């Protein structure tokens, strides 16, 4: 998730896409295993996606 935020700050959309995909996977896996609630995972994914550089 840090990599996605850093890529958004630099404006690198290719790096952001790759980091976002990895972050989504990590969040989904954590929610599936019960480490975090699914609502928190969804909220975090929405907030990360909103950072997409244009």
C-alpha cells in the first residue's frame, strides 16, 4: 500500500497500477483470512484507487 501511495505522489501511473494490484491482493487475502474486516479492506481499496494519477 505504501508503494501505491508513493507512485501516486510521483505521478507514475504504470508503477501505480502494479502497486495497486498488489495492494488489492494483499487486502483481499487479509480479509479472507480474517486478519481485517472485509469492510475495512473494501474501504482501503476505494481510498487507494481514488489516488490514481491522471
